[in-house]
C-alpha cells in the first residue's frame, strides 16, 4: 500500500518515488503527491502537490484495520474532494478497489 510497486498494481498505471514525492501516472498523465504521514503496516497519507496551499487537512489516505474479534482485514480510504466531484470520486475509488480485489484474488 505504500510502495511504488504495490501501488502500481492497483492504484495507477505506474508509480515512481523520489524522496517523499510519489509520481502517479495514469494514461501518460503524471500527478505528484507527497507523503505527509505514515505508519508502516497501518496507514499512509498523501497530499497532492497541487493542493498543498489548501493545508494538510486536505489529503487522501489508505488505512488498514484488523478486527480484533474476527481478524478480518479492511482497507479504509479517506479522500477529500469538492462537492461537485464526489460522484466521480466514488466511482473512481470503486474501480480502484475492484482492481485491488482482482490483484489479491478476492
């Protein structure tokens, strides 16, 4: 969830990392994000570089949670979008999660 190789399997066509800056590439278009928080095997929080002026409270995050009773593993995604982009964002994340499920064989 936090390596270029892992992210390129389901999140983007290609992912490169230089320092704390990830370059995500979709259909030849590159978008860069920086890591603003990370805890290994728990979560990683990114901020798009073109949104840095909005403050660190605007981010997207992948968080893995494990239910203590059932040991079920869940991926929680947090993303902040403008109200008029919400439907497109939900559709995008549903597509990305379907790709992740396919990659994991579930």
